[in-house]
């Protein structure tokens, strides 16, 4: 994932409603959810929700699809996984971060 795309994704998630929407869609899974149901679930006004959905779509974090008269939004798991991989790419010096290594990583980086 390119740095510019990472910055865009993180910027999109750096707002409370958008973060809530994304987390909800991750929980729902690949089948996604209609915008009206997202608004109900999060008790968000439809007018502002459409703006947030547009921002998440533009960042590549969610994908809309038409289903009859509804637009269904689903988390883009490829983008999410790419973002996580980018952020953890050099974690623990490139070694897998098992719980034991995570503690060693943290301990090694703390000055005595």
C-alpha cells in the first residue's frame, strides 16, 4: 500500500462517526448493510451519514453496491488488511510478533 493511500485511509478513520461506521461494517462482514440500516444502528442523521460514507468510499475503506433501490455498503477487507500490513510491516524488526515477541519488542525499545 502506498503512503498516500495509507494517509487517506487513516485520515478517513480519524473521525468518530466514520470510525463507528467502518467498525460496524467490519462486524457485519462481506454482505454489508444498507445506508438506512447503518443510520439506524448508529443513530446518525442520514444527511451527515452520506458525507461520511462518501469519505470512507473515497479512501477505499468501504465499497458501495446497488441492490434494488438500496445502496449496500461493505467494508473493503483488502484495503483494511493492506493498511494493517503496512502499519505492522517492520514490527519487531521484521520478526513475527507473537505475544512473547511483542513483550520483548516493547522491553527492548524502552531505555533502561
